[in-house]
């Protein structure tokens, strides 16, 4: 189960690449405020972030307290990307862009460029897209952990 800090880190990582928006963050914060009498003061700040600059929002998320396992936030986010890829709400180009931005390129390169360069060659494009898909789908169980963790945190 993800810790409170890992949830905040996942939100920060996803927010920084456009996966999450302020509404997602505020909804999570409001749910915590409504259900937990003692809470981290940064959650109240997050609940009020509608007019804040994105860097200020990231700073608030960084202030959330608690233990964390290095890299777990990235695993959770890639799990969510896997779920979106599986249900068709994420295409390979956006997926490759996000993976590149969060530093999740496991082997030989810069996937957005590789996909773009293979655009005229359907076989090569499909091969690269399939490698991306296989990599990401290995993280799919983390999407379930994310869902349970967010529900239990509120």
C-alpha cells in the first residue's frame, strides 16, 4: 500500500507532466479534509490551490510528510499509464512523451523520437510501440495499489 507521502509524490510527478490537474489534487485534498480530523497542514494548502502557480502546487505536494520508498511514485504513475493504455485513453505518442519526461526509458533511447522517426515505416513503428506497451503493462498492478491507497487515504 502506498504511503501518504508516496501518493503526494505520485500526484506531483503526474501533475508535472500534465497527467493530473489541479482538480484531481483538490479532490484528493478535500476528501482527506472531510474524513480525517488530524491532517498535514499542506493538505489544507493543496485544497486551496486553484489560483496558485504550478510550481507552488508542486512545493505544497513536496511538503506532505511521511515515509516513502524511492521510486515507488514512478511505479504508481506508470501503473496508471498502463491502465489508461489498456482502456484506450492513452496513445503511444503521449505515453512515450510522459515516460521520457519522468525518466522511465528502460533500454535504448528516446522513445518519442524513435516513434517519430519510424512514422513512415509501420512495421518499425509497431515494433517500438509494442516494446513500450510491454514495458508499461508490467506496471499495471500498481494502478490497483494506487486506487486502494487513494481511497484509504481519504
